[in-house]
C-alpha cells in the first residue's frame, strides 16, 4: 500500500501508464564520429552489501581492476536497499517462527563430541521484556558444543551493517572454564581477506576485548551470571576496530548463529535495528558507503543503479533513483502489465530500463511473442549475454526482425565478488563512447552502440561502420543498399566472426543468414529491409561475443525511430 495516497502499489503502477513519461534521455544526440569514440567496458549487473550475497563493493572493484573493466554499475535490489519487509525480531518461540508470514528457522548442529548438550524452547525462564512467549535454553558440557544457525526466508535478515545494530537478551545460568555463549556473525567478502566473521563470546571475562586473526574477529563481552541483561552489538563499530583498513559499512549481515560451549544460557528477543531505511534514506546510506569505498579505487569508474525487483526484474540506469513503492510482504509479481507500468514509472523518473534475465519466467518462443506483441514492455535494454545465450540471441533476432529496437547487454549478476571469471554468469558489456561520463555512457546505451563479450575468453572490440562512422545500433532509412564494414578485433585462436543478416518484417521466428569469416572483418552489402549484427564463435563452438544490429529500412516504420538511433545515410 502507498500510505501517502492510499492507493495499492498495483494501482499506482497501472495508473502510471497514463502519465507522460517523456523521452528516457531528453535531447539525446546521435553518436559522435568514430574517431572520437573509444571502447569502454562495463559490468552492468553487480550486487554489493545492500543485496543478499556476500559481496562487498571493495571486492567487486578489486575484480574490476583485476579484469580491466572500466566501469561498474552497482545494481542492488531496491527493496533490500530499503530493508523493506526484512526481519525485525526473533522471539525464540520455537524452531520455526514466521514474522508477517515470512519464515525464520533455527537449524541445530552438534560440534565435536560434547558429553551432554541441549537446545530447548522453554516457557520459563524468559525475558521479562518479551511478553509471555518462550525462550531458548542452550547447554553443552565436555569437548564439544551445540550450535543453532538462523535462516530467514529469502535472506530477509541480510542487510548492510552501515546502520545496523543487534540486541539479544541473555541469562547466563552456568559458565564453565573456557566456556560461554557465542553470537557468530558472518559478514562480507573483502579483498585479500575473504569473508569476514565476528564471534561475540559472551561470559567468562571481566572486560570487553577485540582480537583479530585474518578474516576472523573475536569480541569478548562480560555478562553477569544469574540475571537477564540486554546486550547491544554495534557491528559497524566492531568491524572498524578489528579491521581498520576496511570500510566498515561495506559489509552485510550474511549469516547468524548461536553456540554454547561449557555452559548453560537462556536467550530471548533477538532484534535487528536498522536506523536509516525509511523512505529514500536507504539509498542515501548506500551512496555514502559507495563513496567511502570509491576513494580506494580511483582507477575504476563507479555508478549507482537499481535492480527493481517486485516485478520482472529491471535494472535502472540513470534517472533520480527514487525507490518505488513495495508490496507487503515484498513478493515478486511477474504480471507483464505490471512490469510495463513499472517501466513507464521509471522512465518518468529519467534514465534507461533494462529487462534482466528475461527467460527466468518465460520460455524462448513465449518471450519472443511477448517482446514483439508488447514492444518489450517498454524496456530500452535487455540482457542477452547470459545463459542460455543461443536461445536469447534467437529471441533477439525475432525482436530485430520486427524492428523492436532494444540494446542487448551482457550480464554477470554477481552477488559474491569471489572471482568474476568463475561466476556462473561472466559477460561484460562494452560501448563506443567519447568518455566514461555517465551521460555519455547512457547515450551510447540508448543508441545501441554496444556489444557484449565473455570475460573469460574474448575481450576484443566489435563494430559496424558505414562510411567510416560507427553505426552499431543505428537505424538508417533509404531505398538503396549500403556498404557496412563488420569487424571484431583480437579473435582468439580458432575463433571465427559470424555475420548475421536478417530480414525486417513480421514473424515470430528469425529470418537470418550467417556468413563465417576467419579474418575478423568483412564488408557486406546491406539491402533495404534488412539488419546486420555479428557474433564471435570460439573453436569449441560457444558464442563469446555479439554486437547490437544496424538496420537499413526501406521506409520509415509506423512507430517512430528512437532519436538516439536515427542516423542520416552517407549518400
């Protein structure tokens, strides 16, 4: 519900369809002359600590530096930036404890070989500050421990720690020598360290101490025996003390467990307090964290973007990055009309919209029909460079045949920043642009002056030129053929350049011919009513790169050609 207006989120979005969104890029100009353009590589689908994985921004930027990627667009999930609908508290009323219908589960493990152990939800004692519910008694004796890992539905306890504190009510009933209660917190992956963890050891000490061993930090906390006490854990502050070379806010809470060794403790009322998430505050917090990390990586250009996640997923580049309304609970709705309305809402706030992983809820032929019949739901860009790339290129040729002008991008969708090349998806996008400024990159994307390549196997430059001018993504209109120079540099050994020429018209299957070129370049005669694109195929037959098309239409289409794509004929 949109509490400001009383309208449902669906109503807001569908009403937005009647609003005048305007051009995604007002005043967009045609691409500059080829001599003024340079290839710029970009990671266009990247998640940091405001999403659900273990990635930090620093770890991603280290990967960009390692693989010589010029620009990173941080596309965290919108509702996770706001921590909307995220877990607020656990009351220890049982092993399964839903909140607003969303699950929380404790999973028990026995570590080592304790002489005895137990993990029981008890009515008495329980925290005097937690009503009439139950509490959890944990006990272990001997050479071992009992551990409970907390698991939230859809990682809804994960959140950036820049504004986060935890509280836990604790009753130490018995503490043996060297024993105590541990709150074990997993954080994010940091360059040169790995995934950080903080173990809060409670009881058996007289003062607070901090100790670090590589990626493992230990904070020892005193606890009074026999009485309930509320402990507060300021994660950001403890990270800063343990690892002063790390931007403390560039971490997320990605795991949480309770463990008892040589002792007996009762715990109750675990809370997650996030102080800066209301309204647009979460996005401002994210901007501050990114800025703090950016100073350490001046050689990598960085921009904020959003993955809009409560509809079919959309990446939003540029614009004012206003967070949209979210449903309660935050459940994704794949209705095509709702997604199209969200695209119009985003366009009204400026920038470009990319349809992400479009085959996650639609098979190949179904997707092609949807793109043609509903003009790709109004999206400007679409992720084609990802698995299954052959099927996605098939769909893209259907769209190109029907003059649906979409810029194809590559995707990594990386949430962990462990090794971009080893990630399941490892495509990068490239554009021809005069600079790495955001406005120039957005113009290049809007114009379709883009190609994508596999990070692990091909990093050459691809182009389609007419009269010596880069025309990738352009739409020409005229009655006579045009000579187009198709090129792909730095072909790997055994790889070939494939020139794909398709007819423009109607139909829900591609109408293409493919010419194989071993030299990496060829001039083709482009006839009116056709388009041309190219792709690089490796020796093992996998596709390692593909360009956006160049169209030559015999006459102007019924729908206006996007201003960024219109180009005058060279004759």
